[in-house]
């Protein structure tokens, strides 16, 4: 699943900055939100996409690999960063 909503045209000249947020970390999938910002603070577009992990052999949903799950969990909203 993916969604996208544009709020303003994004065209040269000017800088476009992308922000990525981990919205949901599940057992089999990860949901990300993305924001595109034109010239600093102006929101040009927002979107969302879901990455479902799939076993290559069975073509069935597979668990997010444990090492990746741990790394992504550290980026989830509310996670405490370790010094």
C-alpha cells in the first residue's frame, strides 16, 4: 500500500529535503511516512508506504529480520536514544 498527496509544485531552482519517519514497526511489515519540503519549511508533498517482508521461497509474509527489527525499533517514535 502506498499513498501520496502533493501540496505544492516542486521545481528548480530550490532545494528539496526529504524526511522519513517510521510510523509502525510490525512483525511482518514496516510502515514509513515521507515528507518532501521545498525551500526549508514549505511542505511540498507527503506520502506513506508499507514494506511487507516476504519469504523468497514460499512467497508468504516473513518476519522482519531480527537485526533489522532492532535497528528500526531504535528509530521508532518514543524510542530513547542511547548515548
